C-alpha cells in the first residue's frame, strides 16, 4: 500500500454496537475489535476519541491518523493520513437500485388498450445490454397478437403478454417481466379463503376454502385475482373453480416465484368491476458475481404498432437507476481493490487476497451502505531520491443508515474523521502541505 500510487483502499463497517470505551486503547491483536468494526487511530494504533468539538481526540497536536479494521481474524491498516494532506472528505447518502417500468395501455389509473378488430398488435422492445454477455449491443424483442372480427381489451392483453413471454423465453437470462394490470376497483377476497398457494409455471392455485363467501362475495369464474393489493399489481382471470378440491384455474400460467399468500395480501376485481387493461413491463434484478459479472439495471425503449386509429400509448413511469451504496456496488469495488494488497498488480481478478467483507447474505438482502471517501496526497521518495506525488483515497462503506460504528459520538468512524478534518482546517491545514510526524 505505502509504495503504490493512486491507491483506493476500502473499509466496510458492519452495522453493530462498537466495542465499549475503545477510545484511548491500543489495538494490537484482532480480538481488540469486533469482526467488521473499524476504528480511527493515531500512528501508534491508539484509538482516537471523536467527541464533539475535537477537544477529546486523545492527543493534542495530532499530526496523522489511520484506519484499522477487522475482517475475520485479520487486521487491515490504511496508510497514514498526515495533517495537511487531506484534499476532500465527502459523505454520500444511500439509495436503492431502481428497475425500469413501462406500461402499454392502462397503468392502473389512466389509459387503455384500444380494442381494434381484425388487427395486428405489435409491441417492440429495444433492449440495451450492459454486460459483456450481451456484447454491449442492442437487441430487439417483440410481441404480437392478431385480433379477430370481434375482440376485447382482455383478449389483446392476454395475447400480447403470452407472446412476449414466449418470445423472451429464448433469452439466456430472463431480465424482463411481463404482466397485465387492470384499473377496475379491487375488493377484498373472501375472508375465509385464508392462504392461497401459487406455483410458478402452473395455471392452478389452491386456497383453504376457495368458495367460502363469509364476509364478502365468493370468488367466481371471471373474477380477476390481483396478486397484491395495488392497481399496478399483476392480474390473472379465474377460468374455473373446483369447490370440492379447493383448486382454481387461471387463464395463464403464474409467472411469479412460488408463494403462499394470505388472503389479506390479495385483492379481487369482480366481473362487474373489470376495467381497462394494460401491459406492465418491468426490469428484473440480474445475476451478480463480484469481479466477473456486475450488471447495471437493464434499460430499454418500448414502442407499439396497433394501427393508425389506435389511441393506445406507452407510459414510461419509472426510469432505471443504479443506486448509491448498494451491496452489489460495494462487493464489486471490494473485489476490484483486492489487487492493491499484492506486490504485482496485473489485472483486477489477479488478487490472491480476498477478504470478502460483503457476505452473500448481505447481497441477497439488498443491503445499502453509506459511502464516504477521503482523498489525500503523499509525497514518497523515488529510487533517485526525488519526491513523487502519491495521491490516494480511502473509501468507507457503512452498512445500513443507522450504524453506531459509523456515527457514535466517541469512536464512530465518520464522527471522528469529521472532527479531525475540522480541527486541522481550523489550524490552517487545508491540504497544501506535506504531512509528517515531526
């Protein structure tokens, strides 16, 4: 680390209550810290106290600090950050990744699918691939439906969704989801129906008592079952009910994950309340492997050709957004920076050190991190005896927004660095001087 220029070192601070009264103690073995804990120390590994105002920084005339973090049974040390070398110190808020959402026709509130008879309805998607797997190219995917001499919005919606699902099933990765929505007024399902069980790829579902009408009207053929409670949730029409076996049949195979859903988490649009239909197209979070496969949210452009007389529109309600401080971003950065621990840095995946602070569990949970970046500059002596500028950075990722290991008034990482930078600024050190310990 100390002999490499342009280094960015990552410390990941897990959400936990930090070690009690650690400030003033010397860190000498890994057990002095909790696993995933990071402390701000002076050059002698003494933990600094970042109490408000900087008056309790443990050492008057502090000229340098560093970070020490524990990963498993290892202690990781940052370079020393000297007084007068700090260029920037920034703390960014976190935000989750957002998938793109488009609607054709109704978005659950306004709009409709124009029911044009004897007409070819086409939905065309221009999908922008962002991974090496797709060679960074645009692909075009389509869905078609030919209406009969008489038709309905329901028939068009069902035909187009089935066509899109069938055509997209040929893709190596199912990164788009196709659903129907309806703007009819949803009501509660029968209160004694209890749990509904859905199986991915099956048209059949079960309920504890599928035809019980206690409290509300019973489910009947023709009702739209809303998988959720909002008007933007996917709908399936009930085409058959077997009261003896408590098995219902949907008009198309269920495409969600296998699920047991309580009746209170579902709604139903009864036949008389059926409204306008729309087709909902949503991006799907894709497979991730740090250092090898790091996809951004998928993006695409939706166009339609329903004929010149059609009033159907495309509504782009939600744009794709990669987020700030997502678990995938932190895991990707962690993998890339492992090479800074090696003597030879040939390419990103060459690192033999793999601390893996972002666990698979945190990735699966979609954890968010507050991202903090400290940029500083050192002057190192070259082999010829001349000084060489060595700009460096320390990135601190704090798990969760309420993390005492980051914000604790005494030994919180952000709190302590805030106070040090403020103290040095008040003393006139603005990053223009070369720091040392004299």
